[in-house]
C-alpha cells in the first residue's frame, strides 16, 4: 500500500488517509471521542445486522398480514341454510302440484323422470308414484304403503337423484319402471339404478341398497300435504345420510326458496349390474 503521508508534499493530488481507518469492516476499534457517541466502541457489522433484522421484521409482518388476508380471501364462506324449510312443489305446467295430479299423471310405469330441487339448488330429487295405473299392486308391478309415502295409497315418495357412490346425478341415475331390464336385483322388477357404476336402490324401502358399489341408501325427502292436497317437501327422513358431495344436506349451495318446480328429464338407461 502506498505511504500517503510520505508523498504528501510531492503528490499534491493524493488525499491524506488516516491510519485510524486501516481495519477490517466490523472490527471494534476505539476512535477519538466525538460528541455524537461519547467515545464508545462501535461495531458496524452488528449495527448493520440489527438494521437488517428490523427491516426484515417489518417486511415479514406485512407479508404475514398479506398472506393471512389472501388465505381468508381464497377460502369462501360456507353457504347453505340453517334448517329444513317447508317448500311447496309446483307441477311442470306452473300450477301447484297436488296428490290428485300426481296420481292421475304419474305412476310406476312412467318412463320419464320428474325431478325437483330440495333443500338446496344443487340437490335434485326424484318424485315417484309407485302405484300402478292398472290397479292393485302385486309386488312386481308396483307398490303401496311405502315408508314415508303420501297420497291415497301412500305410494308417492321422493329420493335424492345423486348416486351415493361417486355422485353421478340424474339422468345417469334414474328410476327403472317394471321390465326395463331383465335383471331383478333382490327380486325387484322396478328400482333406481345408476348407469355410471351399477348401484341400485330399493324404492319400496327408503332407497336401501340392492347392488353396489354404493353402500349408503339415497337420502329420502319427507313429503306432506295440506287440506287441499297440495304437496310440500318438509325435511329429510330421520337417519338419511347426507346428499353425496355435501358434508351435510343443508350446506353446499343456496336454498331453493318457497317453491320448487318439477323438471322433466329423459333417463339414461343401461342394464349394467355388478356380477
């Protein structure tokens, strides 16, 4: 290193450099007392590290708040309703659905599907009248006195139209009238069958399983009538499992409101029963 003091007279352009500053950065060195520090030892590395930590703390706090706010934003609030509402069913023509209409227009031989949504907007249900148009049921052509059934013969029932296996909705899952397929699972000639993977449900016994792979029954909607015969959905059968894809049947979408209108669908028919 050049000796700056020795050449100060001959090197007028060279700046005088004090040997007080000839030490590595960060080493503690006593310097002349100054009014600003009173002659205390100064550790520049420590000072810089503390500054960096202070800045990092502020940045981290801001980032933490930002991340927390972002997580709160990306997790939408759970939507749903707090209890089962009483909802009036409306026929496909827009008029109130009555027992008289169902018994005159729909029966166990009806091949089209009639669906209504309850209690949420994304929870379709089958409306079925299991009584035969031909007269008294004999076990293979229809049913009466069905659990939680309403109407003259207690044959009008409603079940979830979402399969309890992997959630295939109607019309992939559908009601199969007598004689639709040659198979008779559990000795039944009519049932609800899912063409996705072959699950089958007993419509005469609260949609209990007849064939897998589903292991849970379909949720059953409770139906009731008023003095004029108007039909209402008013809850779920005690012990019914949640609708597939929902933690519980009351959460996962918005409520349907005061009324729910029937929608007609053409079923997907496929006789693919597990062996």
